[in-house]
C-alpha cells in the first residue's frame, strides 16, 4: 500500500469517519482529496466542543457532521485541488453548483468553505417581499457559511483565536452573529433551509423579537435587518443600486400624490374610466363574430410564431381573462377610493417611503449604523438577563457577552470591546449580569467589596479560556497592591493588578462558578 493510501486510514473519527469513508469509496476523488476531507473532519471533531462552548448558538456536532457528509455524498461530484498564491478567501476556491464541482487549494478551511457554499440555495420569500429575496438569500447564506467555517478557522482543539484575515466579510459577519444571538440558531437555520415555504420569516422575526424583548425594539431590529441586507447587497452588486433608487422615487411620487387627496381621487377615477372602456371594447369583440375574427388576425399578425393564438376559441378564453383582470382592477380602484382604503394605502406608502429613505445606497460607511445595532443588541441582552429566573438561563450570557466583545468590526481588526461608544453599554450589561448571577448563586464572591469584586470578575470577559467553569481565582497582596491570578484549573492564564484605595477582605482561592 502506498504512503498516501496508508495516511487515508490513520484518522479515526468514530462513526462519522466510517460513514465518510464509505461515501468516499464511491467518489472519483484523488487520494490527496480524500485525505484532505478526512483531515477536515478530524479538525472539526477535535474543535467542535470548544466552538460550541464558546459560541453557544450552534448546530449539534452530530447534525453538522451528518450535514457535511450528505453534501459530499449528494452534491459534490468533483473536487480539483490546485496550488497557487491567494491573498483573500475568495481567491482560494471556486464552486460550480450546476456541475457539483469544487476547485480549491488544499487546506481544510478552504474546502469546508467550498462544501458549505455548494449547499447554498435561494430562500423562499413571499411575493410582496420579492425584492428582498436576493439580498436576504445572500446575507443568510454568506453569514451562515462564515459562522460554521469558524469551527476550523478560529479553533484548533486547545485555543480560540479570531483569524480576522480569513473572515470574508467582516461587517456581514458581525451583523449575522448579532441576529443569530437575538433569534437563535434554530430560527435562522429553519429560514435558510426553507422549512416552511409558506412562512413569512420577516413577520416571524418581528413576532419572536416582540415576544422575547418588546414591540419597539422588535420593530427597530426588523427594520435594521432589512436595511443591512439591502445595503450589503448594493455593496456587492452595484447594479442593484438603481433598482432601489427607482423604487424610492416611485414611492415618493405615490406619497406626494396621496398627500393631495383631490388629485389622487381624480387619478383613480380616470383609471376606472380607462378600465371600463377596455371592458366595453372586449365585450364588443366577444359579441360580434366579425370583430372577433379581425382581432384574431390582428393579434396573430403582430405575434411571433411560437406565441400565436391557436384558435378563435383560445382567443375568447384570453379575452375573458383580460376582461376579468380589468374588473379586478376596478374593484381595487373602488377600494382605494373608499375612505378606509385611502387611509390604509397612504399609511402603507408612507411606511415604505420612511424605510427607503433611510437606506444608505452609497454604502460608503456602515460603521455607525452597525454600532447602533450593537448598542441595541446589548439593550436586548439586558432585558433577557433581567427576565432570567434560573441558573441555567444565566450562564450562557457569560459566554455570549464575552464572544460578542471579541467580534471585529473592521478590516483593521478593531474589536467591539475597544469601541468607545460601546464601552458604557458593555459595562452596564456586565454589571447587570454579575448582579443577577450573584442573586441566583451562579458565581462565588471574591470579596464583599462590590467595586473590587466587579473588577476581579470583569476580567474574565477579556479571557479566551474556553471553559469558564474551569476558572479559579487566587488573590494576594504584595507591597500594598492587590493581584489576582486567573487559573484554567491548574494552569495560569493571567495575573492582573486590581486597583483599590481600601483594604478589603479577600478569599485566597475561589472557584468562580458555583
């Protein structure tokens, strides 16, 4: 057996690897490709516990590995490994969904990204929101791909490190992570997988946020979601900008017309008369054989062969359908003239205009709007913390807040915890969490002095220790200064000086979480 073939059998991932190997037997992949896929699975299996512990809102490991095996089995027909210098994530692989082909450089993260992209599909969006189909599809697909690829990107089985250069779209990633914490992984996954093709997930989003937070913030968060997906779409697809500008123009014109009630009524009345004339014209044709023959000849004369009307009977069916369409339009006009219909339409158009006018279609700088979203997110977390009643509800927020603080907001690698405008919001959220955790006996107190205790425990939100349950604090005083050493069980992670002008009574060694 060749060395490469031997390598193929060295990695054992329980049933997942056995299942993958059975799939790979029937695939015409190179040995190098099969080794790469098995190595990818090894890294995922090795890092998944840390990934799940750190992020909270993730797939169950078995579900995720089963999902990957299914994609490889059913959708992946060919994988071509290539070698070249790549400077960005996008340069490293190509995916042809129609052919089921992946062309990629040979590393585990890149092939995982490619496999996840191969599985992406267009979302089902209600007809009235059709313009949002592509923006929402792109946002959720790209966001979820970055979210899941993070298993390999940022975790290696013993440490967690944000690999910013490997995040293909930093603003989108931050916004996506915000909404996955607000809505939950299961909700976002159901939306992406089109589990309910008849559901309007924007309405479901609003209802879920309203139930868990409040109506005012739910409305704002839903509006911001739509705003972000459109602006991100415009950044990536410059031609889409004109579509939204045209829509904004049309709705502004509609609102201007609605604001002049007499002119609006005059226009609707004119439309009704035009529709009535068209109905009368069709009735005349249908009731006169000669007119019907002439209409048949006239229409066919101007139509290409493949679109010609087959017979007079087919023309009659088409004319009756056109007539009914005009009747329906007259009914719509009557509804719009009705006082209630007028008020309803004006309110509907006004809301559209308000939303379209807040869109930053130039998309020059989204930073401030993203910071506003982050601030609103922290307000929501504060509400959730206040509403928590038991220990099990509180503990995840230590991980969520810590993870959120380490999210980058720009290409320079600026983290949310270092944004001056967010520092107060973070401090308020952490203080509220520690107060609630103390009341529910989640954490032990190092000292009865609240200020010193807060400083000591606050440091864990800057820690990258995977399992916070392993934290042990040891305090000591040297030359009148207070020092706290943070242990991951028995391994020292860090030592900090804690500022205090008072002499405080300290516990020498504390296992922080009870």
